[in-house]
C-alpha cells in the first residue's frame, strides 16, 4: 500500500530533505506534493487527495498553526492526519500543535526511522505499511 504525502515548509531545500528522508525510511509513497506555506497547501488540497500532511510551524502568509486551524474548519480536510515537523522544541509549542489537531510531532533534526515510525502510527498501519485486523477480527467493507 502506498500513500500520498503533502510536505509543507517555506524552505525548498527542507522540503527536499524531508521528501528524501521519507523515501529513505522505506515509507511507501505514491505521490508527494509540496507547498511553501499553509495557504499554498490548501490550494494543493483543493486539487489533490493526500493521506498525510507533514508541516512546519514557522512559515510566512499562513503558518503551521493557522494551517491546522483551517484544516479543522473543513469537514473533509480535518480528517487528514498532520505531523508537525519543526525546530520548535518548547513544550508549549508542541502542546499547541496537538491541541490544534496534529497527530504527531517530529523535532528537527530527525532520522528516517523516526519519520517512518510516526507516519505509520498516525496512519494506523503496521511495520509493513499495511492495515491489518487484530487477532480474530474481520474487516467489513
């Protein structure tokens, strides 16, 4: 199973690093989309479906917190899990990310294994990147 990922960061080089680290981690990406801030990310989301969003906090025009608030106001978009990835390490900033709806938080710098682990956790998939029923459970579709 592969996933569509949206990377939101005002630094073009950091978006490239995140994309490369996600790819190096072994996480299965189908499509990878990029945006330089929350406003651009909302435009991308108007055109493309993504399974998970990786977003910085400090960006111009619409920062990560404002972006999380915008997602929360949208009936459909609020269900897309967001992982905040930032140099911010103060507890109040991390807590605010979760209060605004983030499902994960990764501090820069980061390792591929850490990124993959958080991606799998927020998407609810196992180590192979697939959904599975618990012992004795059946999935009805």
